[in-house]
C-alpha cells in the first residue's frame, strides 16, 4: 500500500505546477511576440525599502 503522505504531496506538486496565474499568462503573451531565441523569466524583484518583494517578468536576450 502506498504512503498517503507521499501521494498527497505529489498531487499538490502537480496542481501547483499546472496552475496558471495572471503573471504566467502575461509571460506567455510576451514570449509570443519576442524574436526567436529570447526567453521570459518570472523572478522576484529586488527588495524594496520595506522588504516587500513582488515577482516580475524579465525578458532575456539570446547570448549568441
């Protein structure tokens, strides 16, 4: 019999990996209009004065 804790964590990881957020949808739209070779990353912004960090989109040029 499988360990129920293992199954639950696997299910949660799958759900977290497939959830679409507004930022992920915006990243997809940005990828669609960038030239070939460019990529889009979702990263944490640098800490602000009050320590609040929000994720941002970063467009990265190809290194070729």
